[in-house]
């Protein structure tokens, strides 16, 4: 059985993403440039109204929320690719 490596790579990257996105960002005191610009201009962040603010899920540990939002994003991308593949395959079969 041929094992696809890309799903394993995606899962590993999602699992280690909090290391870079939370731990190391806090360690070096990194802030998103747009967040700094919004602060400087005194504007309101629209992100405050979004349910998955800063790649986290309310009620979950920030690290687990970061991982969960990674799986949600990867799933959304996979679903989009699947739907496009099926639609394009259907159109291609209709033309032949």
C-alpha cells in the first residue's frame, strides 16, 4: 500500500505550529504589523467580532486552540480542493 506523505507532513506542521505562533512569538515579543498599525491609528479591530480570534477557540487552552484552528483551516482547504476537483471532473466528462 502506497502511503501518502503529504497528510503526515500537514499534521506534523499543524502540531508544531503553536511552537512558532505562540511560544516563540511571545519569547521575542512579536506582534503582527497590522495589529500595531491599527493600534497606532486608533482603529477598531474587526477581528474582535470573529469567533476564532488570533487562531484560538474560546474555552480551549491557547495551544490546543491553535492546533484545532489549524485543522479547521486545513480541512477547509481540503474540502475546497475536493469540490473543485469534482466540479472540474464533471465538466470535463460532459464535454467529451
